[in-house]
């Protein structure tokens, strides 16, 4: 038996036993039932004695050795006319938790970073000279930040790559690290009026391969929300062949 709408259900129970004279006696018990209890107790109603002497009915009392006029009953006696299936608990379905850093890595993989364009002075089509500084720079037009965005439902993340430095491999086992793209050589100006912030001087002749690697740092941010951080850096490399020659003395005598 279940409480329906907060109302206790009424029940009628017939309890039988043998009286002191051996006669069969029954007790009809009526009461209200609270189905929240593990056992259900009903208050006494009318007791009737069948057979034997003194078979009188009484209200609210005992007769002829009858048991106390309360009885425990099964809340769901077979057949379970008064039992109702409990409603299934409602469980809110929560979608998978999205890791914004994983979305940021997806955005990072879509970054289109340019390969560096190598410039030398003397130019790459000319010999580099022993004991003469070689100027080095990469194309400044490509020296700038690049961004890419990736989205999943509820999360939009942007990854941004920024160039930090150029690592020059001079082809002879030595390297030069320059903090920026380098300063282009201006052929319209005299030698004395120019300064390079990225150069190298060869000591020996040879046929070499010079490479320039631009190092990019990558950060990420979430649109409209706090959070973000850094991602693994990225690199782009270009190589060119060079010839290093000794300067030839010219005899003008």
C-alpha cells in the first residue's frame, strides 16, 4: 500500500483465532495505513465471535480471549492491489567535459607559419669572403603574429604564434642566435653608415649550407572566458647553399 497524494489509505483486515471454548473467532479491524512504515499498524475496530457462548460484538475492546485489537499487516499482500510501482529516479544527463587545451592544440595544428626567406650580404649568389662579416636577415614582412581558431560546442579557443628569434646554422658546426629578423643591408648607403645586429665572420673557405630557423612561441585563450596558457613552440627552417672563398689580393704594380 502506498501513500497517494499525501493521503493515508484506509484498510480493513480480518484476523482469525481460536477462542477459549475452541470456537473460531474473527476480528474485523479498520484503520488508516501509512505506507512509509516498514510495518503497518491499524487501530482496533469491531470484534465478532463466531460459535460458542458469549459471541457478542464489542466496539474498541477484547472479547473471549481475543488478541489485542491491533494487527500488523503486509503493506503489499498478494495480490498487491494496493501497491504501486515507485517512479524511477530522474537522472540529469551531463555532456562530456571539454578540455579547452585540447581544443587549443587543434587550433595550433592549423596555424599557417611562413618559412623564413634568407638574405645575406654578400648575397647568396656571391661568394662569402673569409675574414669579412656576412650580414644575415630574414624577410621582415613575415615577422609577425599568426592566429588560428578552433571550436567545439560551447568552447572557442584561439591559438596565437609569435616569432621570437632566429637560429642561424652557418654550415660549419657553428650557430648564431639573433633576437629578431635582422637588419637588411641598404645598398643605397655607405658602409660606414650601416650596422648589422646579426652577422657572422667565416675563418675558412668551403662549400656550405646555411640555414635559418625561426622559433615561434604559441599561446592560447578561450573566447569570452578566463583561461589560457602556452603550448609547445613551433619552428620553420629554410636552407641555402653558400660558397666561402678567400679574398684574392690584386697586384696593381
